[in-house]
C-alpha cells in the first residue's frame, strides 16, 4: 500500500478529522489584531520536526525562540517524539501539532518571558487544499499568531507548477520580491517569495492565524538571512544536529559492545 492509499480505518479517521478541522477553521483569523503591528514583535519562534533516517515515526520536535529583529537565540527546546497517528494527506496538523503544543506549554511553564509573539511554521497555512494547514492548526490551538512557510507548493485552485514558474520568472528578480498566489476562484491563498538574492528557489508564504498576508510577507522577508527564514532554519538545523548526535552515540555504543564481545 502506498503512502497515499488509506485503509478503511484511516478513511473513518479522515472523516472525523475533517469534521474537527471544519470546527477549528471557524476560529481562524486572517487579519492583524486591531492596533497591532510587526513593530510589536519582541520574540519570534520557529518550529520543526526532524525524523530519523528511514523512519516516519521516531522524530525530534524543536522550538527555537529568537529576539526580533536581530535574531539571537534566547530559548531552545527539543523532544524525542513518536508520530503514531497515520499520515493522511491534507490533515498533517493532527499528526504533528500536539508535539509542538507540548513544547510551547513547557516554554510557558519554564520561561514565560520568552513566549513568542509570532511563530513561523515549517509548512503551509491557508495555502492548502482545505484552507487549513499545519500553521493554521497550531495557531488556533495555541491562540498565537502563526505564519506558514513551505518549501514546496500544494497545487490547488488552478495554481499549477507552470503558472508558478511563470510568476517566479516574471516577478521574483531579487531578494525580497514576492507575488501573491491567486487561484481560479479569485481567492488569494498566499504568496511566493524570493528570500535573498542568492536564493535559487522561492518559498511559499501563507497566513497561519491572527496575521494578514501583507504582514506575514513583511515578517518573513525580514527573517530571511538565507533562503529559509532564520527561526525555521535554526529549528531545522538544530533538531537535525540532535538526531545526528543520537545516532553517533548509538553507533559508538554499538562499536564498544562489539569490541567487548570480540574480547570475550
């Protein structure tokens, strides 16, 4: 069975998740809070989940909080997690968000002074076939402003690979250039953004929760020291380091055990 083929049990789960997602979506806000501006951001966070090689269950969830707009790390946390719920297309939030919420709740208990004003999520927000990606899911449940930043686009509403390539070539000439993604329905789902002059490929930015698309673009542009905005980039790099260190430790212990066995 391929990754996209669902069992009968998973089909039932999908319908349950669809109903719950619809209810959560009713709480979604795609505008800036009244009287608020990006200048009010003191701390910005990035979240990510890195899997162990050839393993879709065991992973490390990461939360990196940085000062804004100078991007110094003020808090970092990691957890070894098991994603035991099934992967069902368009419902990734149900599989991942609980682990990210655990990190945020731990931060709130340990160091509430560093709780982020905004979270950048490695994944989609409203740029999603059902209009409710993992960034929306996290934002609504945590009641915090979130932005979805994806490296790959979910093609939908007439937004095709060919159109995106045309828009990229026509409008993304230098770092900071962006172009809003308008579907055949006329709805603006998100935007493509060239993070830096050196970035060969764009990223895909969308509203998660409690932020407008224009503000999301402004914040992500300012966060792009490289192609990927710095909070997400650090969350990814550091969680991968944790995974590598665990594997190195296991390999070292295995060699030590083999050496002892050889001596006996």
